[in-house]
């Protein structure tokens, strides 16, 4: 749910829910109070006016008593001089928030209320002529606020007597008190419940997710990326949580990549240092031998110089490999693609390998099964680098005392040219074979120290082949040898439409 929608719903809940439930509660309480009024006071079918108009209710309550008083006034008016009778009548009226007032010849002879408001007596004197034969009564306002009903009587001693029923309008019926109290409690409960519900709803949809995001930012600030942020809350915040989680994952990946890059850089420096140390030491030793006159014959001098040359070539190859690796890591390899005659290119390549390997006492063989006119689109220098890296890797891992053999084969396999370089080295275990083209991967940690190598030769091979639209893979059998394969797509001219 969107935040805007939730705000609109909250507004209507704040406005409508209290009104709705208050209305329902008021209806239920008034129906109950109606039944109580009807039961206690005998008012049939009470209305809402019965609850709000106290004069009507009180007037109705005293109708029966005023009729009884009227009968007594006609039959036995002397009873109005009986204090006991008047007290009994007054107690009955007190239950109805009313009392008796008896006046004889303009003199108050009985007053059924403890207080004696002079204002009431004065007002009664002004309205002596109101119709005493009806039950409607006379409402006296001002400070008095009473409903008065009058019955006149006459005895031999009293020529002008009146009995008044005075009902206090300001006294609220118990039902009204209960109604007001219940409604007040109900409204408070409804408002509190609505506030709590909306608070929980907003907290769950807005505040809680934002609080989790705040905690997540603190974790990221402290360098902790090992947590997850679940999408929850309103749609806008849920989307924000999802974006935050994606950002966290990206930061974690970058941090892991940085750690891996630092590790690889340290390993590369270690490998390069090892590889440079060996030929530099050899060159230094042979140069010192020449300076000290150890190479005192033409044959020794030639062997010393040839060794120095070979070691220099090794360092040059290693530096070129490192330079290429730095360009590969930034995708800035300077390719120069041209059409290459496959047979001619690999014949030249095989000739160079034959001379180099023969000097190292390596048995080299070459076979080419491709037609002379077949061509590929490739960078000749980089393809040659691929071949040299594979051969160099093969020479490093051959059992001591075993005659090293390298076999180069070039085959035509449909739309591709497949190059195979086979050796008779130690071979590679099946579990290591899928990883040999990864950077710095070692099938045997001990080889790093005994054989040297930067650990990036085969990863360079993989990168070059991928950039040429080809692929590279290997098969191997331990203690027998390894065959490296790579393929290049043939160049085919598309005939122009006539």
C-alpha cells in the first residue's frame, strides 16, 4: 500500500470511525435507557425528547399523584391539614425529584423542601390564576427552574387553599446520568482505541521499516555488510528497502572484490619477485664468472653469453606478461585484427618453437591438417602469445628426469580451426581441471616455489580467446600428460547479391 493511500485512509479513520462507533454506542445506550424509563416510570414508548426534556418526564411522573390530590381536595380536603399525610405524600414525590407546598389564605403552612426559596413563593403569588384543572403545570424559570402543578381546596376554616407539586427541573434523571457517564467512557475508549490502532498501523508500515534502515546504515558505517534488509512497510518504503538491499549487496561484492584483488596483487608480486629473482641471480653469476675470467675458453664464453641471453629473454617475457595482465585487468588490450592464413601462421609459429625447444632439449613435433587457403580473423601477436603461454606452462610441470615432449596439432573442424598442444607432463587432477584458467589458481601450492610462474599465464590465454570469439579448454590424465585446446572461427566471405 502506498504511503499516500495510507495517509488518506488514516484521515478517514480518524474522522469517521469515532463518529460511527460513537453513534452506535449512543443508540445502544439510549435503547437501554428507554427500557429503563418505561419500566421504572411507566412512560410508554419514550423518545429522545424524553431524555433531553426533563419537564416532560417529570410532568408525566407526577400526573397520577396530582389526580389523587385532586380527588382528596374534592372529597376530604381536611387531610391537607394532616402533617402525617403530607409527609407521606412528600416522601413519595421526593423519589420523583419533587415536593409538596401547601398554602392557606396566602400563608405557607407546609413546605416539603429543606430550603425555602422566597423567589418561588413570590412567583407563585404572581401566577395564582393559571389553570389548575390541567396536568400540564406551569414552568417557572430564572433561578428557580421548577415545574409547578396546583390543586385548590376549601374547608370551613380555609377559604383559599392550594396544594402545589413543585418539581426541580435541574435534577437529572438517574438514566440520564448513566447515559452521560457511559457515553463519556465509550467516547474515550473509542478515541484511545482508534489512536492506538492508527499508531500501530503507521508504526508497522512506516516507523519500523525506517528504524531498520537506520540500523542498517549504522552497520554499513561500521563496515558490517553481513546482514539483509527485508522489503516491508508501505510500497515507497518497501521499494526503498529493496534498493537499499541491492546497494548493500553491491557494496559487499565490491568489498569482497577488493579483498580478492588485494590478495591477487600480493600473490602476483610474490610470484613475479620469485620469477625475477631466479634469472637475475643466474645472470649475475654468469656475468661475475666472465669478469673473474672463469670463461677462459671460447666455448665457455659462448655458453655463458647464451645463458645470459636466455635468462634475459625469460625476464623480458615475464615483464611483457605483467604488462599485458595490467592491460587485461582494465580491458585495454591493444588488439590488431587482421585476416591470417592459418597454415602459414602456424608453420612460422612451429618453426620458432622448434628452435626454442630444441635449445632446451625438448622433443617437439608439429602437424597441420588445414588447407592452405583457410583464414581466420585474429591478432597474430596475441595468438602467438596464447601458444607460447600454453607451451611455457607445459614445460614447467614435467617429472624430473623425464624427456619432455610437446606436440602441436592444427585441425579443421567445420566452421572452426582447432589447435591442440599436447605434453607428457604430470597431468592435472580432474577436480582441478575446471579451474586452471582462473587467475593465480594452483593445482599444487608447492609448484609455486619449485617451478615459479606468475600464475596468470593461462588466465591470459582465456581472456585472449574470449576476445577473439573463441574458447579454450583442456583434458588431462595424471602422470600421463595434458592436452590444451583452443578454437578460432574460420573467415568466410559472404557473396555479394547480384
